[in-house]
């Protein structure tokens, strides 16, 4: 691409897409490095920018891959298309007026920071969404760590 005269900014944009779409949560630092590459290309320019592109390309090519976040957002969008605009559960709604308070907005809300570890089991999804996972971790060290953390917090929900 470089030898063919492709715009280095275009190459850097493609590396950003690779980092988020194909590497994703298997190595979250990949997106940080790709973004730093994109910024550096804007600052440094050519011909030195080829070194930055090369370093980033080698790092991304060597990273574990996962498209779990990509699949999660597509799945979430499909769920919204199927279910429509579901209402936010009452206990999560803000109650700035007396009428809203009387209707039960915000009633029995559990503020996570008032609980040990800043976490509390609470239902955040509408009833129609309960039991429908959005994100499915893939088998790699980074996502296994996230899976274990979520299972520890959410017990049987995850």
C-alpha cells in the first residue's frame, strides 16, 4: 500500500478498524496503539510515518483476535429492531417531579456506590430483555478474565 502510493492516513484508519473489529477485547491495548498511530501519522507525516505504520501493523498482526464486541453491538441492534423501544425500568428512572415520584420513578433504586465493591445486583434491563445476553466472551486470556469477573459479580446471570 505504501509503495502503491496509498494515503498514510487511510492506512492508519484501516489499522484502527482492524484493532476494534478483529482484535477487540482480546487485546484492548491494540485500539490505543492504533489510535496513537493515527495521531502520529497526522503529526509526523511522510516518510517517517512508514515506521509508525510498520510498528503498529506488526503489533496488530501479532495480537490475539476477537470479534465479540462487534457481534455484541450487532446483536444488540438486532434485539432493538425485534423488540422496539422498550421502556426503562421504573426503578432506574429519574424522578425530578412529585408526579414522577408518585408514579414510582426511582423507587427502590440501589446505588451501586453505597454497596461493598461499588456493586449491587440490580435489574437494569426491561423485563422483555431479561435472560438475553448481549455480549458473549470468546476464549482468550483477556476475555476469560472479563468473564470470570462478571461471573463473580453476577453469579448465575452471566
